[in-house]
C-alpha cells in the first residue's frame, strides 16, 4: 500500500500531465464532486471577481493552472440607451497597498470599484472569454450590478436590469448553450462609501427584488447575489439571505469583504477600505454555518482563503465551491494553485488523503 505522501506525489505527477483534478481524483478512487449550482467543476477553487478576471490573457492563465473556473470582474449595467445610474462605481483606484493580518496573510487595500469599461466595451471582452470557456470547457460566470433604489419609495430603473440581463445572457450562451446562464449580482462593499448600503430595509429590498428583476428579464438565467458584510450583526446577514431566497435567488455567495476604518499597524494612519484576510474568513464561516441552518440554497464561499485547509473548512461547512482572489493576486496563478492543492503539509489533497473532508 502506498503511503499518503507517495499518493500525493502520484496525484501531483498526474496533474502535470492532465490538469483536471476531478478526473485524477476519480482515477485514485477519491469520490468527490464540486459544482457551482448545477454546473460541475473540475476543481473546487474558482478565481473570484477582481483584477485577475478582467482580461482574456489572465483567464487563460487561470484555466492553464487548473482552477475550476472564473467569476468575471463585475460590470456596471446599462439600459438600451447607455444610461448607467451606478456609473459612479466605475472608479479607477487611486490608492493601493498590501497589509497583513494576525496570521501573516496578505490583504490588498485599494479604493477602486467595478469594471471601468462601458457595457459595449465590456461585452467585446466577455464574448471572447465565453468563447474561450466553450473551447476549453472552462466555466465563466459573469457578475454585474445595475440601479439600486436609495429608499423604499424610489422606483427601480427596471430597464437597466432588463437590458443588461438580456445582453449578458445572449453573450454568455456562447459558453452555456442551452443551459441556464449563471450570473452573480455584486452588492459591492463600496456601496457603503457611496452612503447607499446604510438603511436595513432598503438593503433587504435590494436582495428581495433584484433577483426577481433578473429572472423576469430572461427565462434562461440563474441568479446568485453576493452577500454584503454589513455592521448589523449575524441575524441581519441571515435576513439578507432569506430576502434573496424569497426573491428567487438560486444560490448565494457568502460573502464580500467588509468596509471599515482601518488603522495601519506601523504608521497609525487611518483610512476607510474594504478589508479581508483571516477576519473575513472567520465571519464568513460563521455565516455559512448559520445559513445552512435556515436554507439549503447552494452556497459559494469566498474570503480569506490562503491554504488547502481553508478550502476544506469552507467545503465541510456546506459550500459547493470556494472563490479565491487575494492569495492568487499575491502568489500568481500557478504558485497559488500548487500551494493550495498540493502543499505537502496542509494542501487540499493532503488533507483529503488524511480524511479531513466530509
Ligand atoms: C482588488 C479587488 C477587486 C474586487 N472586485 C470585485 C468585483 O468586481 N466584484 C465582486 O463581486 N467582488 C470583487 N472583489 C471581492 C473578491 O471577489 C473576493 O470575494 C474577496 O476579495 C474575498 O476573497 P479573497 O479574500 O480571497 O480576496 C474584489 C476584491 C479585490 C481585492
């Protein structure tokens, strides 16, 4: 009988030849499956929306490295005349810095926003990526945000949601064919910077009504809102999930970074930023545990993933997959993958072979 380290090496060698983790695990009689809603994945790690999913060349690198798929950088939607009420979120970053959490994990601070391109420009990119996804059988999930009312009385600009959903579904069907197109809604942490995500009832309305608008715009779409991390406590986080489920969401991403005042450890300088790291992972794991008690809605986990152990933790809590960004930004596609999956101490495969999953 080969020991765990020999099996790990054999799996890794096989992976070098055919970069399909699922297929290799099957060959070693390890019966695990990963998915995003009904879409099967070859690997449980997706690249989360951000700078790594804004260009075809980077997305090719993600596929070559062996990741399970990508969620594209979120785009600001428009109506058919090009009006985009959320265009203030097309904001170029004027500040960027790396900080470290108490475990020594890197966290990227910046003050940018969603994709800078207008919808027309973005669609040229998206179509190329969907074509690549089809050629390589590599899942590509778009993410977007359209008008959000600022009060309970303000009407939705439905045309923005309708037009953007339709045009994205049309483009994405290059990859999806007849399957329903999976789309994330990015309720972005910088909504707080815009003083938008501050009223609980208004936020609940977004989660309840936005999925409905998307589904009314196309019969061939599955919608997955990304949960905001707000300051109103765990019960409110669950209320947002319930609202999304009641609004017809097909799944939920738990959860985006939290917006906070940060004090730099070395200089004492303070600034507002979206934050992540270990703190984010711990609060997100708590939310996933709680969410599992109230709903069986599919969950995609994100936040503070820096090792195979973190991936196993998220999957064991009931997530279908794990979306990673910061660690891959810091280490690069290949190196991060190698470490997350094949690290001989706490890589995903090593922990599976030790029976840590399930
Ligand atoms: C630079 C940067 C850009 C991001 N852009 C988006 C975005 O456009 N849409 C979105 O849903 N999340 C965005 N995020 C959040 C990430 O997708 C991810 O969920 C979050 O950073 C937590 O995962 P991580 O700790 O592995 O980075 C961004 C995060 C960073 C750091």
